[in-house]
């Protein structure tokens, strides 16, 4: 496993992180608490040190499980959580969105409660959870600064949900100097990520990007095929059938990224994201220990070559109508792989 630094902070993260939305909830399959903790520990054993949870996942249960798993090795892991949904005063039915509360008082109170559940005196990365741009005023920003000054928070982030807040929110986070912006970004959904790369370059910001859903809800790791029947409650089932059908047709065009067995398609999808300098860590949705074994190893698979970068840009231009030259210029300007330099919206996307 390789490691990178998040934004302008001194927080180090593993290039592949663990999205802890899979523990403490049943959105990606049922598992016992023992199994959930076992997955977290297995990820750590494979070099993963960045664990990304949120207070609303299982109404605090995900945080409790993460805290329990790493109670005896807190200094060896990087813990990130999110606040902004008021589940304390509102019940949740299914996967529906809860009311948000993005005020100085609530952000502070929610952070303190998260610290209690995580069993820690500080959180490495505190993220605003799907906050709209107009919900984050100067008082909220000052509260984040205060939490940092008090040692309760080491770095700040803004986790984006496309059905809730997206381009304006990410641009604002970058312009305000947040350490991280979390977004949905993958080989089949590139436009928003490319937009933020341009914003980072234009502003000279040190903000890092944290892509999630790198496998496009099971397409790029081939866990969702034309024969797959998604179980009731499976979060990936919120994608329309037509979306999957289109994706299956395009998948074969990307087979060149497997490079004769040196990378699986699932690893290649992660490696493509890591080719961007601004990406600090990629958080796949692990469902099994086999997923962890395969995708954690992506950090050490061969980096993409210039030819592969060009072919990905051409693929996206031809299939999604993005100008090929503009796509390549944007990608090349932000790629830091050693081959190039010396050295509508689905429910899953809203988590």
C-alpha cells in the first residue's frame, strides 16, 4: 500500500480507503457485528489506514464499530466522519434522506457525539455531509476552524451528493481551502471529477479529491452483470436498468486496462483515479474480504501509461460526447503517474 497527504494538512491516508457505510447498515448486505469488525481489521491488515464513516450510517452504529475495531491502535489509523443530518430528532424510513442541520451549534454538538461513539479525542477528517452551498455560511466555517484549533479535528472536508449538492458545493469547498472534497467519480462518470480538477488548477488550491463509487455501482468490478439479481434493499438497485445495460455495452471497450493480467478491471478502475495528483485516496464499497484483498492491492499495480490515459480520454469522448482534446488536456494537466512525469442520479452516489 502507498500513502498520500490530504490537502494542506498533515494527515496521511492510504491510497485505497475503506468506506464504512457498509458496516452498521444493511444497505450492502447483512452482516453481524463480528463480521463487520472482521472486515475492518482485515482491511487494516492489507495496508488500509483510511476509514471513512458518517454519523448517520446506522444512526451512529458504523462509528461505534469503527471505534471498537481500532480502540487499541488509534494512532495507526486515519478516521474520517461526516455530520449534517439530524437523525437524533428524525426517524429514517428506508434509504430516504433525513432533514439536515448545518448550523454552528449543531456541527459542534454532532462532532462531539461522533467523537464519543468513535472512542477518540479527535477525528482526523471531519466532513460536512451533503451540505448545500447556501447552508454553509461564515459562522459554520468559523466553527470548523475552531474545532481544528481546539484539536478536535485535524482536517476538514465536504462530502458531495449529486442529488443534493454538487458543482457549486465542490467549487466552494475548493475555494474556501477545505482539505478534501468527496465525490462520485469513475471511468464511466468523469465529468464532475474533471470539473474539480480544473477548479483546483485555476485556484491553485491544495484541496484533495476523495472519489467514491469507483466501480460505478458494480459495473467496473463486474459484480453486477446482466444475470445479477440485486436483493431487496441492495443500494445498487437504485440505478435504473437502462443505466446498467448501457454500461455493460461499454465495459468491453475498457478491457485494455487489464494489461494482460497485470491488473484486474476492478484494480484498473482504482488505478485510473490514482493517476490524478489531486486524488488522495479512493474509497470502494467493500462487500467481502476478497474485495479487500483485490482492491487494496490496486495501489501497487502498474500505473497507467500515457497511451492508456489517451485511450481512456478517447473512450469517454466517443461514448459520452466530451471533446476528446479538452478531456485529454484536463487529464494530462493533473496526472502525476510515473509514466507521464518523472516520477438521473443513483442513490449510492448520495451517501
